[in-house]
């Protein structure tokens, strides 16, 4: 096993997804993941706190892409439109990652512990989004409502994207989901 072989983090993530798909999350050990990736267990723990965190490694980058796009939206942009810009940026994070995202989502859907961790990730994203909207001068309850609505759009859009029989751009699915939200909140005439 090459202790310092390049690409260990990516190999560990791929090995974990493969093993979780083959044997289930609960039955897969860190030792098996490390062995499949061609590294030591010590190397695994250098990259990840535990086997669960392999599935949530990109949460920080996802949150950063979302809040950066919202923060950089033009000052006159309505809160929900700033959130829509953030969701477009999130879509870019997932370009070329449909198959991997689909496999990851299947693992999470099969395990209540991982579902709980996914909800924590989404709550963290909503809090960061609300904080960013506050920094833009959006007061409560508008900031919280826009943030929670944005995360709901992300959650529904992501689920539609990973379960779609054909591969599409996540950003487009997010735009369609945001349009659906707008139609729900539109005033009847």
C-alpha cells in the first residue's frame, strides 16, 4: 500500500461508494475502504473523521458556492432571485457528477443515520444562506423564508435530478424547481 500515493482522497471516496453499493453502508468497514483504495487505515483517517464523512466531504464547497453567489448578486436583486442565483452556482458544482451523485443518494436513502446527517447539512446550508441574506440587508422573516424556500427548491430539484432517467444539468432542474415555487406563490388573477 502506497502511503503517499497521490489521489488518495478521491480513491477513498470512490472505494467507499463502491463498497457501500455492494455491501451496504453498515456492513462496510474503514479497513475495507482503505484496502480497496490501496491505502492504510491511518491514511483514511488523515482524510476523513469516519466512514460517514466520505459521503459529506463536499458540503463545505457546496455551501460556499451557494452563499458566494447570493452575496455577489446585484444589490437590487430580490431575495428569492439572489437565492436562485445561488442555486445556479450550486448546479455548476455538480457538472459531470450525475452518476456519482445518484450512487451517493442511493446509499443515503437506505440509511436513517445518513438521512439525518443529510438533513443537518441542509439545515447548515439554510442557516448560512439566511446569514448571507441578512448581510445583504434582508430582514426577518424574509431572510429565513427565502433561505428555507431555497433549500426546499434545492432538495426537491436534487431529488428530481438524481432520479431522472436521463442525464440533465442540475442547474436547469433547479431553475425549473424555482419556477414551480414561483407558480405556487403567484397571486391568482
